[in-house]
């Protein structure tokens, strides 16, 4: 199952959802401002990101800038708690399934979400 973490007004989130729909891929959307991510979910996102916090946390977010927060100095427990209470620090969209992890909308990389048995047909269509 593909899971897409989104927020309202996010243009890249709309692009990802439209792309998934156009390619008839089922997905579960999780608006990070409507639901509170649980600790295990946040830990899973951190584990899946290749570059740790750099991949999923926006160091330019208002709360980080205004409070001069260094997420690299936080323990995992502190970081998870911080993200739970400040979901706006997450980059969006975050798209993942069992095999693939993608942050943002990348026209080339998103194709990895198409199952292998359908990929050749989609590539031919393009």
C-alpha cells in the first residue's frame, strides 16, 4: 500500500496524488495537520530516509529558524516528540510503500511506485 503524507495547499502533494490516480495506483492519504502521527510512524519515516533528518525535516521551517533548533542534537525520543507537536517541520509530500521512499514530487523517481509488471506498459505509453 502506498502512503502519502500531505498538507493542505501543497502543490507537490496535489501533483503526487494526481499522478497516482492517473496511473490507477491506490494510496492512503494522511494529512499531517488532520491526524497526529504516532511515535512508531515517525520512527518508521526516520528509518526509511537515507539521509536521516535531512530528507524529511525542513531546516528552513519557521519554528526551527525562530527558535534556533538543531534537530541533529536531539535524541530520537526528543525528535519524535518534536515532530509530533510540530508536523509543519516535515517536508511534503512524503510517499512510501514497502520498497520505495520519496520526498517531494520527482517526475522520474515517482515511476518506482508502478509495480514492475505494469512498468513496461506505462513506459511504452509515455
